[in-house]
């Protein structure tokens, strides 16, 4: 069984690589690092609006087939800037609209890393991406959330 300490080592390595990729000007494509007693398996994923409907169940099935007891996922995307409970927030959480559909002032780019031990432990690390005056991308400091929230694509058990 993967320990929290082992999971944290993989998470820190993924954070280092994500910073290099984001600041090179490239996009951090969605990747999952599945851990089991034999080691690490890297799974590249491609997410479309249509695949979001089946993403969770598909990844859960892959994790079961790999006999994974933990994973670390990384992806780049948009984050809704408002923390208020309003109609837009409700529509985002229900999947009626996507953050990418929002106007520029209502969203920001970020990299998110989720680390999970099947049914036992989860945490999320997020870092905003800012553009410099000379149009370079910089990854801000990582912010840690102790528990991964719920969502249509959130996987905490498989």
C-alpha cells in the first residue's frame, strides 16, 4: 500500500515538472501517475467536453485494472475567480457550463495537482499562471488544500 510519504514524493516531483512545463510556454497536458506495489504507471489523458461525462468512470476502471492504490494527477485549466454562491457557480458545479465559457475577467489559468490514496486520503495543490509584461508565463506559489472537494470529475475512490 502506498503511504502518504511516498505519495508526497511523487507529488513534489510532479510539481517541479509542472513548473518547468508551464513556464516554458507549453501547456501542462492532463497526466495521471498511478501507483501500485510494482511502481508507477503514467497515463496520458485527453479531455473534451464530451469525454467529461464519462471521464470519472473510465479513469476509475483503469485504476482498478492497474491495481492502483493511489494516484497523482496534473492538468492545466481555467479556474472561476468568484467564490460566491451564485447562479454561475451553481451552473458550473452542475456541469451546465464550463469555466472556459466564462468571460476573461471571471476566470484565471492555473495548474492543479490532485493526490489520492484510494478511499483514505486526498489533497489538492493549485498554482495560478500569470503572464508577465513580456508575455511569459510564470507559475505562482503552490496552495495546498487538505481535502479534495466533490465534483463530477473528482475521483477519491475506485
